[in-house]
C-alpha cells in the first residue's frame, strides 16, 4: 500500500536531514492548504523531532483574499498553539501589494514573490529561527522548472531542492512537501480538519506558473507519476543541484542579496524616485 502523506513527509524530514534536534523552525504560512499542512505536520510532530515551531504570515493587503488568508492563519495558530508572527506590507510600505506592483509597473506575482522571499529571510534571522520552512510542493517545483526554461533562467533551476543549507545571512531553507502533490495536501487537510482558505488570490490567473501547473495536472491524470519523474529527471540532469552561493549583505538594509543592493531596496528607491514617500496612502 502506498505510504500516507504524513509518513512520506516525516521520511523526508528525517532521511533528508531537513530538521535536527534543537532546531527552531519558522513556517511561512499563507492561509492556503499547502503551508497549513507543512505547519501541521511539523508542529504535531515537533516533540518527537525535537524542534520548536513558529508561524510567519506576510499580509499582502490584497482586498478580499488577504482578510480570508489572515483569518485562516489565525485559526491554524489556535489549533497548533504555536507563536504567530505577522508582517503587514501595507504598514511598512504605506501601500498594499497591488498598488506597489501598479506603481512599479511590474506583475503582482513578481513583486509578491520578491517581497515574500525578502521578509522570510530577514524575519527568520531577526526572530531567531535557524530554519525556514515553506509549503512548496511538487506542483510548485514543476511550475518553477518549466517557467525557468521558458524565461531562459535555467541557471536558477539548480536552486531547487528540499533543503538549502544555512549561510551567514540566511537560515536553512526546507520544503517538507517537496514530493507531495497539491491534490494530496488538499485531501489530507480536509481529512484532518486543518484550517485553510479555499479563496484564491485574484492574481493567480495571471501567473504563467499557475497555468503550467494546471497543464501538468492533466498530464498526471494520463500518466500517473509524471510530475515526480519530471522533477527527478531534471534534478539528475542538472550539475550542482541544491548548491547555494553565499549571498552578500545589501549595502542599504543588510538583507541577503547577490548584488550590492537588494531588489527590495531597489523597489523602494524606484517608488521614492516617483515622488512616493513611505507611509503615504
Ligand atoms: Fe502572490 Fe501571485 Fe500568489 Fe497572489 S497569485 S499570492 S500575487 S504569487
Ligand atoms: Zn536592501
């Protein structure tokens, strides 16, 4: 009989050395099913794994969607009895995500991804968590790989791994659901009564990655196991998979970056150059 989701996740956590005794793990929770399941398994098994678990929610300020997401995260926090750290984009920037994207003339998902990665990295360190866990699943890996090949960012693909070791500026990054499909997390979350929102972000339909994931769902129906073998074969073919280059500190904010100034500081500079002041509505 095929192993259940929880057993497979625990197998990866232990076998892949994603977590070790004494780790402080911050799980980035969006309010959706995947990160809720990742947080659930880590928190419910925290005792036997010897870890402490906290939750991080980045409130994007997307009308309708963000309120629902925040409510689901609060309900999850109550069920898991874990500390919850919330970072509100609008409080810091004076603008919610859709307006930031509009003013920068960038796709909302591009800005969203950049801001989420930035605050996950910075807050995990600031709050004293040596591990950052996300709800990325097999479908996300498929979307990431295909999108990188479409956009010519093939080099980025080597970053794909269930574990990226910590560096001086970043916590260890883990993806407990690396080999789990989205439809499996939905089934598990429903069965266990895990709080999550089914409300979709209004920008989801504009995301090419979302369309790629839908297409691969159809391929998987025709050929079960297709997603897993696709990711496995790409990983096998890539030299230096899972390798990270040590980031340097942003000259302006100290956050990890591959250049001199991080993308978020450059975004802020562009907004200010357009006459915008932080805190201005
Ligand atoms: Fe962010 Fe795009 Fe996902 Fe919405 S669909 S939460 S904007 S990445
Ligand atoms: Zn910076």
